[in-house]
C-alpha cells in the first residue's frame, strides 16, 4: 500500500478514536499505537510540555529519554520553533539527543492548544536514514490537529 493511502486510512482511524473522547493522555496513547502499528516506525510517542521541559508521555517502542529541555534536541527545537522538524540524518542535527543509537532519522510535530501554544510534541524515529518527507509532515500535522 502506498504511503498516502496508509496515512489516509490512519487519519480516518484517528478521527474515529478521538470522536467523543476528551482524555488527552488516553488519546495520545491510542494515537501513538495506531501510528506505530500502521506505519511500522521504530519509536512513536508524545512528549508533553511541563514547565520548561518536555516530559515523556504515551509511546510505542523501546525505553526513551524522560526529560527534554526547551530548545534542546529535535523535540525541544520543534517546541521552541512551534513547527514540524524533519531530520533525514540525526547525526547531522546539532545538539541531537540520542535516546537510542538505533535512531537514524526523525520527525517531530508540535501539538497546539486552543491558544496556539505548543502543549506537546509527537516524536517519531526510524532506524533508516531519510525516512520522513513532506507526505509524513502533511499527514502527521493533520493527525495531531485531532487532539
């Protein structure tokens, strides 16, 4: 199945999961599971803004970093910039935080509240270089907008 088609079906599934639900932690848990299962990524999960750092939230994959400061690494930078960051090679990203040496490429998508402040980030890692592109960015931004 083509990437766009997978994302189209995944987005429909996420919209159905979100409908009528208001517990964000539960929603993040199911969304990360749905993305991880459908797309087969190495690590898929959320970091939640708590004060001046991101704290590990619901995820699928191996153990992860628990605290990420504002502006540090890909996740902290996506929070600081309030924009999606696609990293084809994490070794080339200044200040990359290596939670796993197996991670080779990454995409981080901010999750916004009603005031358009970043309340969390969706972080996805791959063991392959250059996994993520504009297709991933477009669909994942639509998915996190469901929160």
